[in-house]
DNA sequence: GCCAACGTTGGC
DNA sequence: GCCAACGTTGGC
C-alpha cells in the first residue's frame, strides 16, 4: 500500500463535504496538472491519503482511501485528465498544521514543504506514521 | 492583498 | 527546442 496527500481549498471542497459523501466517496476531479495526474495514475485501490486544507487552515484534517483507480475526469471532455475516487475513513482528532510539519525536522523533506503548490503528492511510509501520530489516529 | 514559485503556452 | 510571457497557486 502506498500513501498520498490530497490538497483542497476548503471553500471549494472541504473535509466536511468529503465526510458527508460517506462510503459512496467522490471523484477527485478538477486536477489540471500533469505531475498530480501522474501520481493519481499510480494509485491503487486501498491506498491511503491525507486530506489537506490549504488557504486559511493549512492543516491535515483527515484520512481517505482510494476506492477507484484513475479514470477519465467527468468535469472535462479533454482526454488528458484523469482522477481517482476517494472516501473519507478517519478524521484527525487533532488537525496537523503546516507549522507543525515545518517545525519537525523529520518532515523537512516532505513534498508539502518542498513544493506546496502540487495538489496531489506522494507521502513516504515514515512521514505517514509521524503525521498519523500527531493527528491522534492509528496509521 | 501581495508576491514568489512554478507550470504552461506560444513565438521564434 | 528554447525562452519569454503569462496565469495560477498558496503561503504570508
């Protein structure tokens, strides 16, 4: 199993919106960046991901599971763009703020720190464990 | 609201 | 194929 991070502006699509979808899940559509798309193509059903709120909140707020592999993005007819489907599986007891992540030397190589603009990114198993711990959820 | 960083586009 | 111009994103 691999680990990922999905970034969203809470004004457009928030963790609450994702949780409200329940086990039905939702397409992670709207990605128009090749790097992010390529990461989604690498995903397998059952992979886990952090759900991150950008803008005001800037924190990891929950964990999602990939429930469908990459397929055409229904929000466009442009064949270049694909997306996976994800569902919420756990809320962070304690949201993990970007400040905390930046303050932890073990996380200094995270893509979130190195390239904050990439909307879908891989997370290492080690980073996954550290942040789950900070969030108060089982890895 | 500003600005830096990055990705994309188009002209050459 | 290169590079300048532009648009977008996200942190501050």
